[in-house]
C-alpha cells in the first residue's frame, strides 16, 4: 500500500504549494541540513518506524524528512487541530511519509488521527504536549510494547512525563528536549516572542504601541513575549505566581501585579503558563471593553472559555480567528484562535532559523535515545550537554562565526584546586 493510500489528509492536490513551503524552510535551516547529511551516510534509523506528533507545518515537515533520510519509515500527525497545514500534509505524502492529519478536525477525529499514527507500531516517537505518550499509557497500552523511547518538545509535555515518572508509570525513556539550552534560550524566548506577535498582529491588524499588554507567566516564553511587546512600544504588565520570576520581571523593567489588578488595565492579554484558568470569571468582570485574549500555551485551557461564555449574551466571529463575546453589561471581549496557540493557530509558528536549532536537537535526541535506550531506563532524560553544544557550534558555523578555545594552561588552571 502506498503512502497516498494509507494516509488521511484533506486534499492531495494541495501538494505543490506544500512543497514550496518546505523548500523555503529547508533553505533557511542549515543546522538541520548538516544533520541530514550525517543521517544519510550513517542511516541511524534504518529498519525502524518513527511516529511524530508536532505542529504540522513546513518546518516540522522538514524534520520528518530528515528523520526519513536517516532510514526511518516515518508517520506523522498533528499536535493541535488548528496548526496543521493541509498543503504541507499533502506534500509529505508525495514524499513517501504517511500522514494522518488535517486542519480543524473535530475533537473525536483529532484523537482518532493520533491513534492511527500510533497503530503503525513505532519503535521511536517524537511528541509535543504528551498526547502520544498519554494514549500509549492509557487506552492503547498494546501499542507501547515495542517503543524504545522518544523525545518531547514542550514544557507541558515534560510536566506530564515527569508526573508519570514520579508515579512509576512511564514505560520507556523520553528525552526532555524542551529543557535543553538550545531549546529554551532561543526557541522559547526568541521564537515565541516573535511568533506570538506575528500571530496577534496579522489576526487583529491593530497597533500595539501605546497599548497595555498583560503577559501571564514569566518563564522563557513569557520573557520573549514581554520583550517583543516592549519593543513594539507597549506598556507591559507581568503576572506571576513565582516570587523569583516576579522579581526578575520587575528588574527587567515591567510592572508586576496580581491578575485581578492587571485585568482592569490590559488591552492585550497573552497567557504562557502551561496551566489552566489563569484568566477566569472574576477577571472578565473587570476587563476593559475591547480587551483581546490570546494564548501561547500548549492547551486551550489557559483562559477559561466556558466562564467567558457564561457571562456573555452573544458570541460571533468578527474576523478570521477572532471571536467576539458581548457581556451582559454591553462590554465586548475578543478571543483569538479559540484560545489555542495564537502563534500557530493564527500564524506560521516560530521562524525557520529558530526551529532549525530545536529540530536539530530533536533529530539528535532521537538518535541518542535509540542508541542508549537499554541503558536509560524508564525515565525522563535530559539532552546530553555535548549534543546541546554541538547544535550551538553548527549554528555558529552557519553564521560564519567562530569562538575562542581554552589553552592547555587555561584548562589546567580551571581544573586545579591549589592556590592560584
């Protein structure tokens, strides 16, 4: 059976546009291109099946092709109903990759597509948010038997994995790619910072300068969103539950206050916490008329939609990816992209040069877990520093930039404990 016959996509005729998108990002992903060359020579995944669940757009598609170049039989599905691009899916099918994904499936269809991707019985997985792992450890434990291990992309997924590990329920090793330096320092900060505002700006077509932006959460993603909001001329407020991060936000020049106070002032709200209900009923009651809500966390639970609907007398779509909620007192609150990741559901996600580093880590981590899975045990594993640094070195080389190295005398000096 061909990949076209096996796959479930919206329209295979969309493939030409998808190929153009993939070609564009490939031209801007030099680190991943270098790893592809290595994989083509070494064939680290020869004879193995790999199932990938990531936001299925062009950059993810190229990662799938790099894994395929390493000898794998690759199956891919989406990790969010609104971030899948149908033309990219069609192009991958033509390139010999089995695809189970389409834009905006129902929740039931979305779950079924994930299961179909797992029914290929993969040896290795790449997950984003933990959906594949969750299914493998709940209703489809039978499909987990031959899984050697995998890699997890994002904060939310790692939180789920660590909870499973703590309870002794994790059945195979998973590499925490999100916790690698070359992931969170660049992807979470610069990638999220830019792509969130790309999504908000293209969706709303409103000015940011002079507006008050409330950033909910000051982790690495929140830092990036706040930094870019400041660069666009906004007045930025940060809300936090962590005292250390709150002090950091304050010293970075941002106002810090509880959400109930920030809710009265904000014109744009961006949630980046990985938790649920960080904006909820009591906050809607004090928001300004015209407040705009957006989410950059993995799941669409960060601002509570049912409580917003409960306070509304009407709801309508006023522009693509913008829902208007009219409250009982006449105020209007706008929600972007149904509360899903605004940078992907209403945009193209992180820039290609940023995802070049993240997906290089994914590819190298997948090889690492395949080489070492028998030694790693059923644990959440950090990306080895040597891989992290190698990605950074490849990136510097692609930029035509070199750095210094320690002399032998300097190494001895740093390694000695005697008086200097």
